[in-house]
C-alpha cells in the first residue's frame, strides 16, 4: 500500500475522533488490521474501502486521495486529437499529406517539402533535396572522424618503431588544424 494513502487513512480516523478499536468494530475487522492499513503494511479490500468512505462521508477518490483526472476514451476532445488527415496521396511522385489545419508535407524523389501555418512565413516552403541531405550527412561524417585517436596511434606506432619521440610530438598539431580546415569548408 502507498504510504500517502496510509497517512490519509490515519488522518481521516483522527479527524473523525475514532480509535483504531472503534473503527475496527464499525467495519467488522480487527484492530490490528486497521493498524496495518495505517502503517502501509497491508491494504483494505474493496468492501472495507467502501465502508471507510461511508463512515467518513467521503468518496472513494477522496479517501484514496487520487487527484489525477481520468480521461474518457469517447471524449470529444480525444476524437479531435486523433483526427485523421484530410487528404493523403501515395503515388509514383511521392507521398503528399494535407491536414485539416492546412499544413502540408510532401516527400518525393526531389526532396521533402513542408508547409505549416505555425511558420510565420507560411508561403515559403522548407525544402531539402536528397543531394543537400547527402551533403549534410557527409559533412557530419568529417566532423565525427576520430582524428585525435588516429594521430595518437600514428605517434605511438612511429615512436616505438623508429625511436624518434621528441620531434614527433609536433604531429599533435594536426588535430586542431584538421578541425579548423573542416570547419572552414563546412561554413561555405
């Protein structure tokens, strides 16, 4: 049982000026059962909860202190939220979806086009062709390249094989130079 419900049962018993024995007698259980409910060691069964609600003149929700609202599946708001799109077209040209609010999404061979009313420039479409998407992915690949790891492996390999450690440390300057050059090309 939840400790909050146990505390709630204790508070309601005290509020109604009942001892554990008096409450147990009214419900028809032992005093130890009431004590266990109030210490969250056990839970009252459904019949006992109904009796407790009657004795305290509260609803079961108030007794169990549940404040979370319950949703009805046939509620009108839920039907609106789960509404289907107004128009869906699947063809060789691609997939085109138009919602009831006027927003559109088109996915085709030439790219992705999104038109949305929440965008301040509603008349301007957001487009990204497959070529642009490919360029963006390859640019991300260059920034994810583990240059520091590669430089470290090269440094250790040459250092152990040729025994030239001192001048070879300059190889570590390749790391910031690499990321600077990649950054310049990606900004274009």
